[in-house]
């Protein structure tokens, strides 16, 4: 191979990468988002559906975690962020682009999935869940579990606790739920990463935790409904504020949505919601965007996409095991869209 | 013989060529230096917060702003140790086989075998580890599984280097031993090993350095458990690179600084191991060539 | 007394051909252990390649060339789709990294061998180069994140920078080895004709060393193509084709494998195996090409 042919080859590679026509849409606008992996399945179906009517737009949603999304948006590296929780007070100063708006887009039930043969229905109260996950209760036939499950044949087996290895908004919401509903019992506090006891197992992503629960006898873990159903896991019915044991279904998550208090900036918590039929471990996630936009084309694309997420796309949610927003919240979010202005 | 001295333009171009080449060489030092400076700089916040207790605390609790690297340092060392325990006998056995036992027509396929093993990307080993290996033999995701995967990955480098070192054994020593009536194994023990010992140690240390730095394959199979300062190899554990890769996405500023501090620790440890190993191997090779 | 002993000894001559049995058994045991190491290496290699082939081939070659060309499905749970963007991403990132690392590495090695020789600077650079090849790839990824991604965002180029840093020491080492093998009489003949040093190097020495340089670079490329950790911090995550080197996030085969390995959806796991097969084929091709070049040098000699 002569020097000149190597050179030509190298130039061809470089040239190809710099000048190749865009295989995606032509001279259109691109919107980039990153953040919450909880909302990633919805973003995926929404983008696909949305593009059918807007072929000239390219929308990329990179996931990577709520923390990453908030950071990327604060640094103005993305156009919108998906986040399961709002910016912390301390981080507000680092937001470069001015006022941020929170648009809720879905409600998602987090299941407490388990793998115990012979037990098809399991009732758990928040206190029991807290004690299991912090390893105060170590065996399946413990008195506390038996008390909530009269008639169930609980085996004398060790409980294997599975949690997230990576930082996650799901962990944040799950631990926040236990903080509130099992106050005084739950010791590990809340955060995207918490200090789990050392004799537990960790998996990457909801999928990783689901894998552990599926393949380990006696395992229990918190997994979002979507991944739990995909892995064929059994989930527990959790006791809500009204004292009823409720299964994690999209209907129960919607019921939780009816019982929430929404702040003017559309922040709220669906965890431990009131109502007989509410599933108590229902979490919420927002898409965050700047109120002040500089590029008209991008602003129009952003508003159109947000509108789709909040309103027309909601019907896609139940197919992927998420719950739509209650109508009142949807209306408030639509109204907030008007605050996005091009300056 | 030197090139003739030049005048005028040609001299200028010649000098420019020399300086660009020197600049390219200096890049190595520049990049290494930049790495050291930038990551140390970004890790300072957590050291402000925790001081040197960062290295001795066993708890890792981001909500409490409490970061202790000890279990992860232990995990990195422990999995590397398991990897060495498995890889070294196999690599040495393979190197000795290739140089002392195998007849010449078998040697080339053996080289290809090692090349093939070295050519499989680490992420593919990780994929296989998490979806296949950890499901069998009761291994699960643990220090041991990570150690096995790491062993498979460092075998090629230890084998190749050992082979190079062993091949410098003077044939006279080997033939002398055989002439005195040694069996093949005794000859190896009498002539090959004493001569190569230093170089072999160096090769093993380079393998150690590589094992400690491996991120992705380890992250997938190590189990990501906290606080595991244990010798129980079948329990899930954690290592510095695995923690960094896992927790980076959701980390806030102080947490990120703690993760970067882990990277600094890893950097320093692997650099030191590599420095020592390189020095040993170079010295052994130079001695073998009679320099 | 002595005479009696000597006669006794002479009466029963020792059998010099029979080795003491435990020694030869020990040697045989050790030899079989050494053969055992070959098995110990071949076994996991065959197991991994078997898994990649059986699980990946059905996905990758289903309705060829779909897998290699189609977009990554936005919805992870859906079967079908392909790894087209990831293949392009891997090629772009690795290609750009090669274009950066090989010229710089070759020039660096040229200095070390042709100009520097044994001076302190060269010895330091050589030493540090070997040390640099041991820097964990995740440290390199964090370094590029701090120095590049934070300022310029995610792009294929950031990933290329990270991989170039990993490739540089390998290229320098391989090139220097090759330069050492170029016989000095070639250089001397060139000087005798009045050629300047720089021209000698570029027109005589480098072409002579070229096959070896290509071989070493291909090995570096093969290693770089499989790297994951540095790309996670520099390239980002995109699902659509992005042929632009400097703009916007991109993806690569290694990133996709890592991401899909822990998915609960069988379709995503299948794509991971298909991507693994593709990546393994790419690296094997590069390694094979490297060996062909090495054989060419051996033949020339």
C-alpha cells in the first residue's frame, strides 16, 4: 500500500465525515434534550409520533439521569431537560439562561417487585418496606410481613434486596416516599444515591434491578412499572394513606394524580397521595425549559413539542405503562406554554 | 555519519522539521501533565470538605456529603488480586509452553490465539460477563466474577511480555542444564526462571496496572455494593472506576468532585504501579542484552 | 579397604539411561499444566466468541444489510431497527482519532529515534509514554470532559481526542521499534548524496518503516474502537445518524453495547449482541490487517 493511497484513504474518511449530507431531515431545526431516564420511554414514543407530523425537525433525547439533565440545561448545552425533581436552591444560581419553567408530562408508578415462589399476592405497608430495604427485616416469613398477609405461605428464606447502582431519579422518588410515609422508621434519608446497607445487590438502570429480581430467588427491588412488566415480575400492593392496599396500575397512578396539590410553578409531589384508590409510590417528572428563548425556529419547535408532550401525546402513555396527567394539570401546563417567549 | 550542514531556506525547513518532531514528542509530557493538573484541581472541593479522611472513611453517603473511598480502593485492589491469582499461572504457563515446549509449527497459531484474546473489546467481555457468566456456577455479580473477567483481559499482555523476556534466556544456559541431565521442567527452573525473574515480575505488574484501570467490564459485573471491606469473594463489591462510571450522571457538584477525587486516586496508583513495572522490565531487558 | 569398595562399585554398573521416576513424572505433570494453560486461554475465548456469534448473528444478519444501516429504534422495547448510527459513530470517532494520533505519534517517534537518541529529554519521553499507556481509560474520559466537553459540548470530535490520547503512546512505541529496524546504511547513503536530515527521514527512513508503522497503528486502532469509558464522557448519546464530526452528540457501538447490556427488554439485549458481533468483526479485521503487514516485513527481509 503506497503512501499516497494511504493519504487518499485518510482524506476520504475525514472528508466524508465533514461534508456528508445529513441523512436525517434536511435543513431543519434540531432540539436536544437530556435527563431523566424515567421519562425516556415516553420521550421515545412521543418523538416518533411527533415527527410524523413534523418531518423537518430532529429531536434527540439523551437520557443520562435527572441530575445530568439539570446540569446540561443550566450550562445551556441542551434545549430542554427531563428531571424527576426540581433544581435545588443551591444550584439555582448556576442557571445561565434565566427563568426556568417546569412542565409536568406524566405520572409513573414505581413497583415494589419481588421473586418468591408460591406467593402471588403480597401486601406491604410503607413501614415494612422501609424495614426490608434497610435490612431490619431479613427473612420473608418475618412477623411484620406475615401480619399484613394473612393466609399467604411465606417461606423461611432470606430476603435479597436489590437497588440502583447508578444515581437515579427513581431512587430519589422511592426514598423520598419512604421518608414521608415511613417517617421515624426509614433511616437512610433520600437522594439519587443513598447509603444502602452493604449486604444488598445493585443493578444498573431499572433494567439492571429488574434483572436481579428476576434471576434471584427471594429478591425484592424497586422498579418502574414499565420495566417490571417487561421482565415479567410480580409486584406488591402497597398501603396508601387511606389505609388501602393498592396495586401499581396506571389507573391507580392517575387516581394519585387527582389528589395532588399543585404549586403555581407546577411543582408538586404525587408521592403518598390521598384517595382510596391512589397508588402511593407514584412519581412525577417534568420537562424543564427556559422562558426566554433566543432562536425563533427553536422556540417554535420547542413549544410545539412541549404541547405534544403535555396534551396530544398523553394518549400514548398507557401503552407504555405510564399514567396521563389529570385534566386540570394539563390545562395549567398548556397555559404555561405561553410564557415561552422569544427575546 | 551526519548530514551536511545546510544554508539558508533549507536550513530553516530542516530545523522546523526537527522542532515539530520534538514538539510531538513533548506532547506526551504535556498531556500527562495536563491530566494531573486538571483532575487534581477539580477534586479539591471534596478534599476541602473531608480532608485526608476521604481515604480512610468507609461510608459513602452523598445525601450526607460524606465520601469515603476506602471500600472502593479495597475493591479495586481485591479484584486485581483475584485477577492476578488466576491470570499469572495461566500466562506464565502459556509463555513457557510457547517458548520451551511447543514445536515451531504450533507457535504461530499460539500467537494468533493470544492476539484473538487481546482483540476482543473489553465491553464485549462485560456484556458476556453480565448476561452469561454471572448466571452460571453460582457466581452472580461479585468480586470473583469481576476478577475472572479481568483475568481474561490481562492474560494477553502478561503472556506477550513474559514471552519476550523468556526468549532472551541464553541458549547456552539451557543446553548446559539439559546436558547435566535435567528434565525439561528442571531446566526451566534452573536456567529460564532465574534469568527472567525480574522481567516476569515487571510483566505481572504491568498486568496488575491494566487490571486496576479497567472500568466498563468491571462496572457491569462487580455488583456495585457499598461498604464491602471483605475477603468474601462471592459477595458483590465495588471498585473505583465502577463507582465513577455509575454515579456520574446524577451527581451534584460536590459528588462529582468526590468522583474525580476517586479518579485522581486511581490515576496515582496505576501510574506508580506502571512506573515500577516499566523500570523493572526495562532494566531486565537491558541486562539480558548485556548492556 | 578402598580396593574392596571400588570392586563392589564396579560390580553393579549404574543404569544411566533411567531417570529417577519422580523427577520425570514431575516434569510431565508440569508440561501438562502448561498445556492446560493453553486450554484455559482457549476456553473463555471460545465461550465468548461462541456467545457473540450465536446471539449476535441472528440479529445482525437478519435481512442483511438492515442491521448495519437502519436507525437505532427510539423505543428500546421494540424489536428490529439496527445499529447504523453507532457503526458510523465508531468509524468517525476512531477514524478521526487515528488521523490525530498517527501523524503526531510518528513525528514523536522520529524525534526520539532520529534526533534525541539517548539524551535526557528522550529518555523521559520514552518512559512517560509507557506510563501513559497505562492510564485508565476512565481517567482519560474525565480529563476530556473537563477540558473539552464542558466548553464545547458533546461531539464525536471530543471522543476522538480522548481516543487519540490513548492511542498516542502505542503509536510512538511501535514506530520507534520500526525505525530502529531501518538499517543505518540507508541513512548514510542518503546523507552521502547531500540530502538534509529532514528529507532523509521523510523520503528514505519513513517509507522503509512504513509497513511496521501501519501495523502498529492498526493495532492501536483496534484497541481504540472498543473503548467505552472515555466516549461516555465525550460523545453523548444520540439515536439518529449524525455525520457531523464537530457538532452535536453522537453514539458508538461500544456505548450502545454498554447501555443495552442492562436493559430488561429482550429486543435491546439482542441489539447489544448484534453490536458486539459487529465490533468484534471490526477489531478482528484491523488486527488481521496488522498481521498481514507484519508478515510483509518479514518476507522483505
